[in-house]
C-alpha cells in the first residue's frame, strides 16, 4: 500500500500534463494490433492515470504516458525504469509520430490543431513488395534513415520472428542487426549487403504481419485459473473447465488446442503432474523432457501431432499450459507461438482452479483424465519375473516390432535373449528393479489331468492385479508330439499370453505361449505352455539361474492369488 501511495504521489506531483508547445511522452510499448494495444493500456491504467494509445505511421499502436514537459518526461522515464514499473526499453517521444488516439475512447489528439500530413516511412504501409522500385545500396541506406523508431523496432522484431535476430529489440541497427539482415537476405536469394532495400523491408514486414494476423495473438487473463498469457485466439476458442485444465479447442478446424493448467499444490503435485502429462495422448512419447525443482517442460511429437507443455510451482499452486497442434506446414510457426506463450506466461496470485467446478458429463471413461485421453499401448501381455534383479520372461511374438516396451507401471525395458523356436524372450528393465518375488519352477513332472491356473493380465492394464484362469493339464506334449510344450484345456484371453501356469502349490509348470499361426486354427480352449525343462535350459544358457519350488502342499486360494500377483507383471508394446 505504501508503494502504491508513493507511485500515486509521484504521478500527481511530477507527471501532470504539460501545457502546449514543449511536450513529451514516455513510450512504454508498441503493438501490431489495436486490440492488444487497448488491452495493455487498460492494464497500465490500473497503475498510471495518464496512459494513452496512439496509432503511429508504421501501422502499429504506441502506448505512452503523458504529456509532460521534456524535463518531467526525462525524470519520469528515469524513475519508473529504475523502479521497474515500465519496460526497460521505454524511451522519450515528442509525440509528432502519434496519430489518432485509440485509447481511452474519446481522447484528444496529441496536437489540438489539424496536423500537417505525415509522410509514412517506407515500411509503414503494407505495400506489395514487387511494386516498390529496386534500390542501390546507397539508396537503401538513405531510405533506411527515414525510418522512425517504431519502424526500426518492427524490422528487428520481424527478423527475430524469422529466427535471424537474437539480440535486444532496441531500434539500433548495430553489427548484430546488420548480420541478421545479411542472413535474411542470403536465405531469400538476395545479395547479403546487411542493408535492406525498401522492397526487402516490405517483403520482410508483410510476411511477419501476415503470420501475426493469422494467429490473432492476444493477451488473455483467465481469472478462474489465475493465468495471464498471450494466445493465438484466431485458432482456438474457450470450451470448458475440467480441473486442472482449462480447455481451448480448435477454431474452424485449425488443428490447434490449448490447455491452461492450474491447481493448488506443492512440489509433489508438480512432479505428479509431470508424470501424468506423459501418459496423455496429447503428449506423444518422442521429444525432450526436463524437470527441475520448481518447473518442467515437455515436448512431444509423433507423425500426427506435436505439443509443448510448461508448468511451474509458484505461490502454492502449479500453473502452466500445453499447446498442441497438427503437424504440417505450420510446425515452425507453432513453435514460435509456444515460445511466445512461454515468454508471456504469468501466474497471477491468489487464484487457482476450483477442483469441484467441472461438470460431470454423460461420458466418463477410465481411459480419460480431466477430459483428455490417456495414451494406451498397442497391446499388453503378461510377463513373469525370473530372478531378483527384475528380469522378465514372456512370449516373444510381436515384441520386436514395438518402438517401446514397458513393464509394470511404465518402466522401460529392453529385449534380451530370445528362443525363436520356443517363442520366448527375456526382458531387462532399464532402471534397477527389485520385484516382491520371482518364479519358482516345479522340479518334477506335473500330474496329467491336474488343475492348473494361468496368471495373466487378461484385460491389459485395466486391472492392477493378474486374473487367475482355471484349466486342466491335458497332455505333456504337443498335438504333433512336441516334447518342449505341454497342452492345456483352458479359456484364456490375449492379455494372458506370457503368463505363468501354476500348479495348486504355486509352482510354475510353464509359460503360456502365443497362439500358433498357420492354416490350422486350434479350438479356443486349446493352448500350449513351454514346459519347465525347456524354460530352465533357456534361462541357464542366458545367465539366469532359475529357482526351484520346494513345497508340495496346495495353497489356499488367497495365497495362490498373492503368489501370482508377486511374480507376474504386465508387458506393454507402444508404437
């Protein structure tokens, strides 16, 4: 409160409008659209009583404080910049370039008499570049000298937008600006002189303005979420709240979506969101990820979409955004938009989405989170832990075609040794894993026609624990006399493939193999398991020492279920 009173007193005593003749303004911002200029002026009006926005010859809109006497303006500029109440690149302007005021509505022009006509600088009008005459380097320099500060700023901004200029936007055409001009000229097939001709300036500015107009970049303030940010509002429309997201869906099939992220929480909330975002379809697997103590960024891309997500922990809340777009010709443009959104992002204090504000619609699905689809694997089968280091044994068919394999709760794994004839493969977790238990194999031949239970993730990852499916050991060999497999009579589902066949004591008597492919289709209740002798030989040959079961007594159903849950794990294939 004391700070605000100091500002107000300073404004009322030293920043009052000066009388005519010698007048000056402190120009604080310039924007390419009237809408943005009006919005920013309203924002500044909450702090300064003498804000106005004017159209300038370049076609942009300047936001300024004033008018003052020149001495007052210089004092205001120095004081307000020093206290960081206005941008660091603010500057003094005598007002001669200020045209019709656009904010506040009804404001008087800077000069109360009819001004003399102002000849625009060469870049002011959106001219057809081909209609401008060719210029020699000397003529280009002369026409460049006629540019006002706004025109120079727009050229630097356009060069920065195109990726050629990376330094400060200061209207000074120094060595850095000259190099960027030469680089732009070379990219367009022009002689890289480092001085843009009128035609080249018009071409550069026209392309820049076309993209800005296409995007409709505007600063919005989402009060419920407590976020202020610039967004491409020509491409998206507000749709709904589903905490922790504010959904902006595509406008006119633009292929662009925006999520604003807002929820109260702490570092654990931030880290949890980091993990959750990577399970969503709108965040493809490929791309860079970076998590720090108080923020994270995620980029994701696949053949169809690309996305950029940023979130930060501030003021007891996690806030951020995701920009999602269809891949195509606008990829580079949307990457620029992502950076603009990141640079303009502001988390407002004392506001975050109320977690109870979402409407409960008719469509509620387990594979969705806050209105977003959770990414699902192409297929899920079952694996069996075979040692204390987390090595997994499973059925091999189809896994070599997976771009990514995970075990358990999204733990990446790599393919190891494979027995092509038997159809088994070993998987090794990338990070250290200590399973609760691992398989113990029956040391002797199982009894024919005895009951067996196959432990498998019949329904993929929908259930956290495996399903036990009862069946019968029908034969100790295959239908063609194969000695490395046993035949079961059992009704299983695709997700059970790779699961452990257990006897009543919980000992592993086999691993469920994938259904055979070929012209002969066996009845649905006929399945093979690799028998223990073949499995033990495969494991031993590849450096895994299998453990043997000791107990022979039948386990109660609850203990058998627990044994199955401890040694089996879902194995998922992602593409």
